[in-house]
C-alpha cells in the first residue's frame, strides 16, 4: 500500500498550510481510499484535514506522541478521494515554541 511519512518542525506562531504539498500524495491520480494518522510531540498544535471538497476533520488538537501514529490503530481519519482531489493537512502552532508534527498517509486505489 503506497504511503508517506512526514515529520516537520512547526515554528512558534507558524502555520504549515499543507504538510503534503509537493509530494506525490498531494493530488489523487484516481479514485482512492486515503487513511491518515497525525500526531504532535508536545501539546499546543492544531490540525485541519481536507480531501478535495470533503472536510475530513475541522481544526483539532492531534494526540501527543513521541513517534509516528501506529498503523492501523491510530489512523483515525479515512476518506474517498476522486481523481484530481487535493489532500490538505494544515498544521497551526500558536504556542511560543517549535513543535514537531508527524503525519502518516496511506492510499489504496479503488478499482
């Protein structure tokens, strides 16, 4: 199953508008089921998930983990993406210190 694992430090007061920007996973190349797990290394960050026109999760505080989310147990978000849909994982850090964010994305093509 195709997947990507992204670990990024989000600076104090910063926003990363799309963790998957520029990757092969940003735009769907067919009909896919997408599963995602997201975590933060310390408390304070917020995440919004979107696939095409679907809002998968409004802004929420991801679980605090010192590792990537476990597959399949911590892959809390699933959606169907159509051809050309854009996957967006937006992270906002309103705190006074940098925080590490981890994202796991798996895609399975629907035939």
